[in-house]
């Protein structure tokens, strides 16, 4: 009898113990769930449901657009805008130009002959009017980084200064026309041409004043250096493309990493000079750089020198890397003292100098 009671007591004890264990485990599970659930949800939301990440994915966006009419409409619009804005550049680009590609030793000999020295330019703010139409293939073989940079700057600096000078002359003429009560037929035809070049509606003189302006030399050099790896990229050497501009209508080079179905190419130019001209036109007309032009106008209104570091902040849409791209440009400008060239002007050309080129 005592044995049966002992067994019964043992079963009751085990049952209570099992019940308590299950209750404890259940309670622990519930508490753990409510504790970890918010953490998991937060993690999932951050890593899997981030709308910003999705919106910034260019590959996903392009893939979606290519499936429908939107992509074709975009493509057509880009082609139309490009032809309208760059019509004069495209015409010249399609003409036959036979330029000689000099070697680095020949270019260095020319620079030495005309006493073209960057330290002197920094001091005097005067640039020799030397126009090198093509980059030397050997530039990518220059192992000394400083020598490579100096070679690149010496080549592109006169080209940028020359194009800015053309804009400066146009701008001066524009203000002279604006100061008159009436204009001649020649002046009106000139205005019509400029409206077209700068993508401005007829008689919208206020917008034309904003767009027809220079780009700081230091900013242009920095972008050319970044886009071409200081003149060593395939686009620069094969297509004279200093700024990596896309094209939907002109002659171009297909990027090696381009995805299937992408229609754009990097625009190819007959000369480095045309590449610089197209770059200035791009920054002065494209809607992505409206804030850059606004900041430049504010400097003009205050009679201050245009600060390339300030303007560079508005180039985050120039590349997919956005703000990182801006930081790189600013580092290039600062580390290479490129702002020293912002006030540079071209010396008048001479027959003696032209005969050496």
C-alpha cells in the first residue's frame, strides 16, 4: 500500500515538474519573441525594404524603362535635345580634320621651345596659346605621377582658357546689345543663334545671361582629370572625350561595362578642343546643373570671383556616385592647386608660335 502511494506521489511530482517546465519555456519564448521582434523588423526594414536603395538603383530603373515606351520616348527626347543644343559642334565634328598625334617627347620639346611652364602661368596668369589636338598615347606610360599630371594640365589648360574666352567675348557682346534701345538685323540673327545654342526660348534674355557664362578653369581641369584618369582612359585616347559625355546621336564609343540594351555611347570628338566646347555647353544648358548656374550668377551679382569649390557641390548629378564624385573633384582641385589657373588668360597667338605646332 505504501509502495503504491509512493509511486502515485512520484507521478504527481513529475507531472507538476513537466507542467512547470512547459510553462517556463512558453513564457521564455513569448518574452523572447516580443523582445527580438522589433529588432528583426527594424533590421528587415533597413536591409530589405529600403525605398531609397531601390530608387537609387540605376540598373533596376533602366531595366524597367527598357521594357516599355517610356524608354523609347526618353531616348528620342535625349537625341532631339542633343542635336538642337550641339548642332554647331556636331557639324564641325562630322567634318574631316587631319590632326597629328604627337609623342610625349615631341610635346615636351615644343613646351620647352616656347618656354611653357606651369609655375610661370600660376604667377603671371598668362597661358601660351598652344593647341594640342590629340593626347599622346605614351601619356599612360609616364610613371612619374607629377610629370603625367603636368603634361595633362599643360595640354588641356589652353583649350579650356580658349573656350572660356569665346564665351567671355559673347557675353560682352550680349550685354552691349542689351544696352541698346534697338538692334540691327545682324545682332538679332546673332541672338537667334545663341538662343539655339543655349537652349533658350526666343527673347528670353534673362535666361540667356545666366547660361552664357564661363566655367572655372580649375573645375574643368578637375573633371577632365577625374573622367580620363589624367588622360589615360580609352575614351580620351581613342575618342578625345575628356569629360565622358554621353551621346544618342553622334559618333561614340560603347562603354565596356554597358548593359545589354543600353543605347548611349560616350561621345567621340575629332579633337580635344571640341570636347571642351561640348562640356561647357553641357554645364551651361542641362537642367541637372541649374543650381550650378544659379550659384555662379550669385557670384556675378556680388562681383566676386567664381569659386570652383562652391560650384562643384552642384555636380552631384554628373556621376552615379553623387556626393562622392563631388568630394573627389574638390580633392583634385585642392591637392593640385588648380585654383591658381582660374584667372589665367591666353596670350595672343603669333605666327612664330603657330609654325612650331
